[in-house]
């Protein structure tokens, strides 16, 4: 079997830290609190929310999506790219959708159902030549289709082009009350009904294009053996980091000029997406460079096991989140500020690191990864690692 590339798993673990911070600051609610129940936070809450919005929200989703495409390439390179592989990967995506659907019933911000549906783009595009794959991935990552649709809407004076996807206030209040006070089954039904709203958000936000674009970029990076030949690419990686930093600065300046010139949600959304993409590149390149340094390598390897069992880690985060904020547990939505939620996120992730280190010492896969693999292959996969025999001294 192909040896694991440790920097990929460590990077995935680091990404999951960003994801839990984002979701905990949003109180595992996946949407704005209705105005009727909105409460004003203190200064620390404002700082925590701003920090999360500027440096975390949207960036780690991008890295997670990129790594999904990269993991497709790794599986693809192990197998023959024949019909059995295509069928098995399709079945794998169907199982992921089912896991994601169970997750969505408990947390409507689930991303796995989206990944499962978008994942078929990898099967459609995996035969594209490198040049076309890169062009297509970048066009989608920078939301070219979404921008084009918005421009056409603005030129055609479409009054809906600047609209947020907002449920009406009565609907929003009903969901909030179910989330905070309702019974378990009412919340499951409310989350199931919100699936169509989640799909609306994918289209309106441009993620319907950006997510598969990030998958394809991960596939391209895999093809180019980017993570397998890092020592040979240090100069290039530093250049990518530098270019992304300049591009980020240009985006910020361009964004400020834009907001002075025209107060448009559409343009602001596009600028924020571009900002997120360049900052995500900076995070990835910075992480890779630090990983090469001995002292930093030891520190960053704390993320390794949580990244190896990334699917389990992601789902476990939601378990903690819904148990803290929703009616399934303590029902503390709107009672804990963003700053306390931020600290709780860090604490939970430290617990997750500890659990994952213990788990991966004794088992080959995370529990959900094992289930996913077993269902994909229609047979139970080995899970428990054999215990090492003690040395016999004669």
C-alpha cells in the first residue's frame, strides 16, 4: 500500500480546528438568529466574532474541500481507473450522502451531503488533461459562473440579484423555537425541511461552483505530486505564499474601494470569496513550510491523528455542538456569547486530539471511516491493531 503523507493528515487536522471554531461561534445553528431573539454581545464577543469571520469562516471549508479532491486522487492512484473503480467510488459517495443525511437531520449545516453530490464532478473530470483541469478548477474556485450570473442580473436590472436567501421571519422564529425548546423529533423534521434552503444557499453563495472547483484543484495537486515532493518545491511554495499575500492585499484594497464606490451585496460577496481563497492558500503554504522545520513539525504533528480520522472528528464536533446548543442537549443557543463559544471550541478540540491519539494507537481507522470503508467494500474491514508481543529475553 502507498505510505501515508503525514503533512496531508496533519493539515486536515488543523483544518478541523478551524471548522469547529466556525461552527461553535455560530452556535451550531447554521443561520442567523431571528431578530425577535437576537441579543447584543459584549466587546469580547464582538472581537471573537470578527476574528472568526475575518480569519476562519470560509477559509477552512476551502482547505477541507481541496483535501477531499486530493484524497480522491490518492484512492484513484492506488486503483486502476477502470469501471470497477468508478462504480466503487460512486457507491462510496452514495454511502457518504447517507451518513451526511443522518448528520443533517441533527445539524442542518452538514457539508457531507453536499460533498457526496458534488463528488461526482471528480468522476466526470478526472480524465481531463492537466491544463484544462487547472483552468476549470480555477474558474470554479473563483466562482466565475456565479459572478457571470450576477453581472447578467445587474445588467438586466433583475431586482433579486442582490437578495440574500432569507426565510421569512415567522419561519425563522418557528425554527429557532424548535431548535431551542422543541422535542427531538420536531427538530429532525425541521432540519429535514431545511435541506432545500441549504441547496438555495449553495446556489446563492456560489459554493455550488466553488466546492467542485476546490475538489478539482485537489485532484490537480495530487496529479502534480505536490505533497510527495515538498523538499524539491520549497522555493515554489515560498513563491506561492508571497504571491497569495500580495493578492490578498490587493483584494482588501480593491474591496475597500468597491464599498466606497458602490454598496452592493453581490460585489461584496465576490470580494469576500476571493479574500477567503487567497487566505486559505496562505494557510496551506505556511503550514507546509512550518511542517518542514523540526521544532514546528513536532507541534503540528499533534493534529495528525485527528486528521487521519477526519470524518469521525468532524461528526464528533457536531455531537458536542448540538448537545451544547440545541434542545437535544443543554439548549444554550443564544445564552453563550461568541467568546465563550470560541474557548469551548478550543477545549473540545484538545479533547478530540487526545481521543484520536488514543484511538489511532489501537485501531487502523476511525470508527466512521471503518464503517464507510466496510460498507463500500461489502465486507467488514480489519479494525483492531494486533497487540505488540513483549520482547522475550533469554
